[in-house]
């Protein structure tokens, strides 16, 4: 199982030094991927701008979105930005996309919230045409730049439910999921459902299984993790956010190690860990914990 790391861009106040420092440290370490998620009505940095900065100061790791909420955006704009980051990174970009579930993010971008799944399917097909050098619509010129990777960046879906996973099996290379409780959720069952969806779609290549979870280490780690999760999940209301946050379980060295081992044993191909503290020393603390 490969191990990637997410930048702490969802923590308010993260600055240039931290973004670039984390990016360089991840690239120097044993990590496979540097990842960033997307929100709009939240005090985080914009995804594509930050990914481009990370691509410019790294040489080795994959650069991945986990995930772009595609129906909030123009598919052609996302295709162009993705191809640009693929060029800047020298062919290291991986595009994870999903439909999201936060109406406030859609409203912030003046985007419609309905029919998100069908819109995303249509957008993926359009992006692939753009990356192939075709004009996006009749009577228009092609939209560049051409991506470095043939056919465009690999596409992953942030699908969570059976129906959305089945839809994703028609076009995605794999699923980029998320776990609140990596020690308790039915990981094997989820991976099995994803594999079955790929089989049902007639795919000959097995899906790449990627997942993530929040973690915290050091003094006060449990409260740090739960406080971070409550803040992030606050859109669901204080009571539900607190209940969901309380299930987050990776808040000690032993729990983190157990979660990593459990996912590897379950057939996970890549784990993208998500820190809940912004200090660059978190990278060394993580490496020490998993040594």
C-alpha cells in the first residue's frame, strides 16, 4: 500500500511558508502523493491555485485533487486547469472529482445543485474530449494546453454510495474515498462493492482503491482531532457534527498504526492521510509514528 499526505489547507491561517514547506517535505519523504481537497464557503485556499504552487516546488510525488466538486464548475475550465498543472508538474497530476453535498458551496459559485450525478458524467466525457485535442463544442477551437499524460490526467471518483460507484465504474480509474473511523467502518465490504461495480461495468482492469482519514498525534491529540472534525462537519449542525466527530478514531500512534495495517490488509492501494494540525513538524511526527 502506498502512503500519501494531504496538505493542511483546510486549517484557517495556513500561510505561504507552510504550504510550500509541507509540499517540499512531502516530496523529500517516502510519500507517493500530495493531495488537496476542495471547499468554497470555508476559510481554505483555492484548490487549483494551491496545487499549481505545490507542483512547482516538487519533482517526484503525484499531485492530486481529493476531490474537485466538478458540477460546481465549468468542465472546460477544469480540463484546462488540470492540463496546465499536468504540464507544470511534468505529468504528475491526478484528478479526483465528485458531486459534493454542500449546497452552500454551490450557491457560493452560483451553480445549480440539482442533477449533479448526470452532469458530472457528461462533464467527464467533455473533459476527455478536450484533453484529446477536440473542440469542446461545434464551431470552436480546441482548448489547450495538451496534457503531458496521454489521454489526460488519471480520473478518480469521490463516489460513496452504490449507485454513484456504479456510475463511476464507467469512466474512473478508481475510487478516492474517505473514512471517519478507519478502525470501525466496513472497509473490506466497501472495497468489495467497488470491485463488483467494475466487474458489472465490464472493466478488465481492477479499480484502484484509494481512501483517506483524519488523524492527530501528540499531546491532546484526541481533542484536536475531534475539534477539527466538528469544525469541518459543522454544516450538518452542532449535534450531528459532534456525533460524527466522536467516531474519528486515529488519535494515537497505536491507533494510527492499527488503522494503516487494517487498510493494507483490506486491499487498499493507497492511503492519503489528512493532518489536523498545520505545523511542518507534523510530517516528522507522522514518519516517526509509522517507522
